[in-house]
C-alpha cells in the first residue's frame, strides 16, 4: 500500500474514532462513510439498510460471483480511558471494539476498486449498523433493498487482541458461540418492613433462582458442547428502609456453541424460574434481548480466506474450538456461504471493550491486502 493511501486511511480511522455513535444511532457515521465512498466511484450506493446501514456496489456487468464484505458502524456505550489526540469526543461512547478499523478496511478496498476494474461479478461493501446489540445484521438482511445484493460469499474481519499481530484466525466450521440476554421480572406485593408477612417478597425466590441458574449448564446432560449462564444484574425493590420489596429483576446471559443447546438451556432456565416463582406465589415474566446465533463458517469461504492469507504471506491459525463470545455475523452465515475472520492485533494489546483499547493502525494495510486477495481468489479481480 502506498504511503499516501495509508496515511489517508489512518486519518479516516482516527476521524471515526473521534466521533463514535452507539447502536441504532449511527447517522453521522454513515454520512461520513458515504462522503469517503463517493470519490471511489461505486457503481451504486444503497443507504438506509436496516437503519443507517449502507452498501457500496462495484459491478463488472459480467455474470459472476457476488462477494460481500461486512463492517460495523456502531461503537460501545462505554467511557474511553485513552488520552491521545483523536480520543472519543463523547463522554460515554467509544470505539473500544475496533469497528473504526474494520470500516477502514472496506474503505481501503474501495480505493483499490476505484482504479482496478472487476473481471466478473460484483463486490459489495456493507457498512452494517447495530452489531453490538445483535439487531443490525438481521435488520439489514430483512431490508427489502438487500434482495438486490444476495451474495454468493460474505466475509467479515474482526481484530483479536491477545493473538500475534497480523495472524489470520479462521475455521471451516463454528467460529463463535450463540447467546441471548434473558430478563426475568418477578412481581409479588410490597408491605411495611415491620410486617413482611403481609406482603409477598421476591427475596427468597431470587436467591434460589440465582443458585439454580448458575449451576444449570453443568447439571444438564443433553447438551452437545460448551454452554454457560452468567448472571449480569439483579435488582430487588427500591431503596426504602421502611418497605419490604414486592418486585425484582434478574438478568442473565445464556450462551452455547450450538444453537440447539442454547434453546435447551433457555427452556430449562424457564422451567426453574416457573417452579420457584409458583412456590413463592409470585407472578413472573421472561423476555429476551440481544440474541446472537452461532457463527458457522462455510468450508468454501474458509478455503478462500486461507488461500488469500497464504498468498499474502500471513500466518494462519485454524481454530480447534469456537470463541465463546458472539457476533451477529452469524445471521449472515446462516443464510449465505460466509466466514468470520480473526486478525491478531497483538498479544499484549488491551482487550476488546477495555477502556484503553484502540485499534492498531498497523493492521490497516494487512486487512486491506487480505480482503483484496480474497477478491482475487474468488475470481472477481
């Protein structure tokens, strides 16, 4: 990559980092991406995909494969701890997962496509909203305008701290786990703190539910692989020393390598909650949020990644088991041949979502080179 191009892409990345927006509110980010895309002359640009998403389409006008690359628009609702010049301008929003870098990869490919014509088929650069909440991919796929984009292969890169810089991590099977957020609301009846017997407090029920739920994955015999249930929040009543509480909220994250196991875990958790709530004479309601399917790479897509990495002289690591974290890219791989690609961002680099995390700019030419080479291996360049 030419020095001038790299310097321009680094400036873009820093500008994105400076102006983060949370899931579903990426309006200004999309406007910035659009302004940077236009000079690279896509044949068509679709906006408003699944919210503020947009897709740049490069077409050869010759029959051939449609190759899609996905990057994420959104940032996290977290405070940044970095103090460098391009740190977040927002006090409680920051790009602490590297989505600013992932978007830059695609803009680097767009620059390349502006000067090299496709041999056949199409290349689609998709900038997707709301990855962090698990809502964006499905909304984009279900958007009526997505029908015109139907990819033969879809790819996405995610940087991975803790792994060697520039190492390519791939798999020809499951890459990342499935998960869902469970919200339990318990309702009894408040009473005076001096007369708890006149109310129906959820305290005992919450205590029993917490113990049972955390132990549940280890007690289930019908699960195929790894599963985990993590209590992430509890609230019982309000702060009122004269009152015995009458309501409670319990939140948990359920995850598993297999979608089927996640369903079994959800059913078993509901049975436990129902049994305890009824025994304590409490009403209950369970809702789910931020649901992510397992990300399952297709062998053909994984082979393209491995071949491209080899040609690019990048070290390749094949996963022996999936990552325990989740990614809404699983919505794409459940419908299309695809692969989520890991790219090592340094063994000593701050972890994803850490307040001092920052995407390493030295990965930009690596990511651009890798996805450009994937296009060549797929025969569109």
